[in-house]
């Protein structure tokens, strides 16, 4: 009888661990740190902005994910398929993600326009958050950009060590001040700099008070 009770108790304990593990893993997974409503893109100056319908610039969520090798940021949008509506403004476009780590504020940019896709990471100084004014400065680190139509996601990735000259993102460091932006670009690539440049206006933005600890599990795979 004692043996039977022990076996049953052992089975209940094992079952308890099995039942709690998925819930615990799910609770620890970082996902959609930044969230934004759909159908809220606009075009024009802040004083004369008018609604637009631009799925590729319509931010739904954003994340940052870090592991031993990579730092990856992601922007989820409504769609990355080119619109067939001639009334919709088509590129050039830019998507950006900003965060602060150990006192350094980074901004990741992904640009799509004449010449293809271009990605970079810079340090940035926020001049006025209320007007989304900031000043980016180097040294510039090139990033890999993945426009994932299936997941409707723009991902930007750099090797973690590549950010060391800018300040670095250490494992265990808490990343704060998450912002996501999408923009219209008014000028194309310049031959002199071999990269895009010029003026932009804001199409959509999303902010969050959530934070992320570098190295924590995320629904975005670092390096993807």
C-alpha cells in the first residue's frame, strides 16, 4: 500500500511540474514590448497632418531581443505587401527603433528606397520627445535588414560586439525608453555618401514604459 501511495504521489508531483513549466516559460517570454493601434498612419507636417492608409508604415508592435552574439530589433506592421491603391503614398520609407542601455541611447534605422534596403545603428540625443526631435551621431554601424512579408515584420540586426565602440549592450543590462517610428523619406540615396539621406516626416509612432533585460527570452529570435 505504501508503495502504491508513493507512486501516485510521485506521479502527481511530476504532473505538477509538467503542467507549470509551459505557463512559467510563457510568462518569462518577452513579446510586443511596444504596442500600437492599427489604421493610424498620417502624412504631412505635425500642424497639417492628414490620415493616410499605409500598411507598411502602420506600426502594430515592436521588440528588442539580445543574446550572446546579436542585438535585433523588430517592428510589426499591418502589411509589407506593396499597395495597389494609387492614392497611397509609396516609399521611400524608414522604420526606426530607439532604446537606452547603460546611459547610451541607440537608434536602429531600416530604409527602403532607391538603391534598395539600407540599415544602420547610431547613437542619438533626444532633443524634445514631445515633437519627436532628436540628433543622431556616429560612429555608424551597418545593420542587416530583413523585410519579412510573411510575419509582416521589419527586423534590424547587428553583432552585439559591433556596438561596443558606441557604449555596448551587456548581457543582463536593462533596456528602457523603447520607441518605434515609421517615416516618409523625401530624398533618395546620394552617390557621395552611398547611403540614403535627407528629410523625413513621421507616419506613425509607438512608445512604451516596458523594459527588456538583455539576454532574456523573446518572441523575436536574435540574429534572425
